[in-house]
C-alpha cells in the first residue's frame, strides 16, 4: 500500500483506524557491476511487499544516505550526517503530524545505521510515538538464510544480486573474489578504499542462481512484515 497510490483524504481516514506506516531508506552508491541504487531499490521493494497484505502505507524511499566511503566511485552520491539526520527528523515530524504514531523505518544501507540513534532522540522529544529501525538485509532470519546458502557474502557480492538489482547486458564476473581486509578498509580515506576494492565488491561470488536469491527474498519479506505488523508497545 503505497502513499503514491493514496490521496490525502484516504490517509486521513486510514490513520483513524491504523496509525502504522513505513519509511524506507537506502543509498545511491557503487555496487560493483550492479545498479548504483541497489540499497534504495531493495529497501523500497522489501517494505512495499511486506506491508501490502497488511494494508499499511509505505512512503517513498529516501534514495540518498551516508556513502562517503565510496565517494571516489563515479555515481556515488552521499549526504552529510547532519543532512540525513535532518531529513529523518523532518520525515518523522511529518508522518506524526499526519496521525501516524507507529513508524517502521526499513533501512537498506549499513552506513545509515547512525540514524537509529537520531530516531531515538526524536522519540525523546515525541512521547507517545514509537519507531522501529529495521536493517532488513542483516536481520537475524534473513542473514541466517544468506549464510546457509553461502557464508562468503558481502557488499556488492552475490547477496545483493537480485533480478531487480542487476543491469541488463552487464555480465557478472565468474570468479570468487578474495575478501578485502575490512579492518584496513575502515581506517583509510575514500581514495585508498577505491584502490583496495577495485571494482567495489568486498569479496565472494558475484552471482548465484535466482532460486537462491528468491529463497532469501521470501525470508526477508516475511521477517520485515513481522517487524511492521507486530511487537509494538
């Protein structure tokens, strides 16, 4: 149930019966041979598929995040921490003003996790509201399914290569890439990161059969749906 398919009067009537909503957050950044918008595509899609049978509105996703580590890869667009924090706060203020009190943020990018603390600060100022922060890709059941299929999974590797994130007519490398030294990666500047990463994949295969990916997706949608539906105070 997308906000794009509703008008304001329908939102007014909806919140009178159900005050839950979903805000996806992603990023526009390098993903090796995959789309630059992997994180935005996946966060929006998993949120929409999870919320649809619940008839819970999903707002348009935030397509930019904290991606400064990949700033030297052409096409990456990154926000400042303060900018994204202001966006998150403004969105929370807006949906609360519309009557939503139980808000699930479905995050698709690891770099955005500092915003979970921003949501907690917002709750301190907005008593009576509730916010859940859901990193869909590494939620317990979803990550367990990934590891069951292939324990070597990382940024821009096979685990993000879904039919809807790969690019037509772009061939994926066939080899299994050695894992990058993640500890070293964390302590160098974006230029050095680009040298260490090469094409951008952190390590592992670039692609696995669609049957594997759809099995992961089924778990991810169900796990996200449970977060949106249940466990509110």
